C-alpha cells in the first residue's frame, strides 16, 4: 500500500496527490516515502536525493527510449545525481571476416560505434542544458541486458533507469524482453519508464 508519511500542512490535498503521482511515475510504487521538501514544483523524497547519485540510462534510439531520456534527465536533476547514458551495440554478426559479401569486422565496429556516439552526444547536450553531469558509455555485448547490467556494476551505479520497451518492440505482455531480463538478473535497483 502507498503511504506518504509527511506532507507539509501548507500543501493542498490535490497537490499532495499530484506529488504522489509524480513519485509513483519515477519509483514505480511508493513504500514508506517521506516528503522532505517541496519547492518550485520539485519533490525531494527523504532519502531519494542521497540514494540515487549514479544513474545508468540504457538507450537504444527507440521513441520510448528518447522519452525516457527526458524523464531520466529530470530525475537526475531532481535527485542531484550524475547520469550515464549507455548504449549496448551489436557485436559483429558474422563468424568470419572475409571479403566475400560481408562487411569486415573493423568497418562494422566503426559504423555501429559512430552511430552510438552520435546518439550519445545528443543526450549529453540535453543533460548539459539541464545542468546534469553526464558522461556516455558505449560497449558491445552478446545481449543488451548483459551489457546493461555489466556496465552498471562496472560503474558502481545506484540505479538503472530504463524504458519499458525498446526498438525490438513489445515481445512480452507487460515489458520488453530486455527490460524484463534486466529486472530479473540485476541486483541493482531498476526504475522502468513507461
């Protein structure tokens, strides 16, 4: 059950409900959240601003992923955290690299990394405009969820903030398959943006 321990008396009931809905959107469900301060339409739940200082944001270029970027930047700004956008690029899809109709390994790697860095530079620029510290990372992994969890562990992230579906579409009833795998295998908290 959702429980808000403290809301300043000066906050009207409908404003309290709006704040609760904002928190629910960012944290999934609110359990024992105490509101510490309300100012300029920002909510600072007790503990949230000190809990999430290093935020990993997996992106894949999909429309929902782009919307999650805006929400993650606002979340990082609200919590005072540092944002690390991350893109897991495809590994070389061919067993051998020969000149017979296939792109060679180096050309493939340069192409996918250039596209990833182009996407990352847009996110870094948006974060800079919002005053959020941001440094993007790109790596290849056999599957995206392995890359996401590995990068989050490597960087010591406090939370993974990711979209509910990616470019592969809706492959399960409620969540995208990569999001579901991250939720299932990660020991790091995951915030899912819908």
